[in-house]
């Protein structure tokens, strides 16, 4: 199915006329742009690629012959087919990112943290990094009411855990995770949307009427006003808890 959708160019991205091949701006009118490299070097091929541009680019992609910035059109995608949290690229060693704040908004109704598991696996294989849950934050007097572990998000979690909305993750060089003398090279604040007892009353009422909230899939592309406002209000409530002066001060002192 994925192959057929790809061949039909039915994907979750968009072809963007970047104009990078000309070294200019994408705002340059098409009539003023230079021809593609095929048109300049092989006029006959340029005619074919002009008529069947999409098919030509797809064929190059299927053959693993990527054009980089040497062609006018760039395919932009959110990358969710590979790693859904977008943390992967931030973990590249050359970036040296010390603190990452991310909201894990994958469709995870059972709170199994599949996207996090995929990230941990990829980070270990590709970058030689270990991502582990910070076990001190849940026991901290200030951070504990907000930060937990993945087990605190399951249906069987104790009642006192059901107001937790985040997990603190430590990133170590592989082989050093858990060693007393190995300070984390990166900290990740992972927010996880959930319907908490402290959420606004209208949001809790919406959740009672819609059991999948707030972990609904992307198949629903048409939010009504109540659904939109419920997601917005829940996000604001979670953000305020993380950004409260006490939690923020303690968090930055902890990391």
C-alpha cells in the first residue's frame, strides 16, 4: 500500500519550489527563473522532465539518487514515517543541543510510548546514545506532581499519578547510562497530553463524551469548535503547569 501511494504521489508532504538551484529566493517569479539543470545540459531530457516533473522526481527518489539543492523542487515532509517526535535530528552530535522540550502528540491511547521507544532505539543504533528516564524528578517535592515515568500514564496507575503530564529524560553516551560520573549530555522534557483531574471543567466534560480525547488519530481532519477549544485549553493548562515559576525554577536547577 505504501509503495502504491508513493508512486501515486499521495504522501503527507509537499513539493516546494525552493529556487535554491538558482541561489535565489522562492519568491522569484517562475518566468524569471533559470531552467533546471536537465534543460541546460540536455534540452531533450529537459522537455521530458518538464512534462513529467513529478514522475521524474519520484523515479530519482526510488533509485536513491537524491538531487539535494541542485534541482528547483524540494520535497518537504514532517518525517513522521521515520521518527515521530522530531527529537532524532536534534540529537545529532554536531548540534550539541543541551535541552529539548517536546510534546509527544502521537495517537497513543493506551500510553505505551511507542514513539519514545522508537526514538530510544534509533538514538542508540545511529548515534551511540542512551536515553533513560530520570528517576529523581518523580520523587522531587516540586517536580514530582508534574513529572513521572511511563508507568504513571497507564490505566492502572495509582490515583496520585494521574495529574502528571511530563517525563524528564537524560541522554548519555552509550555505555555510560547510569554511571555516577557520567553527566547527561542532553536533557529532554517530554510532555504527554492526557486528561488530568486539574484540567478545566469543560475539557474534562469533553473528554467524558469523547473517550479517545486527547489521543485521537489524524484521520479526523475536521475539528468542530468544541474539539478545537478542548485541545487548545488542555495544551494551555499543561504548559502553565510546566512553566509555573516554582516548577520552571526547580526544573532548570535540576537539569
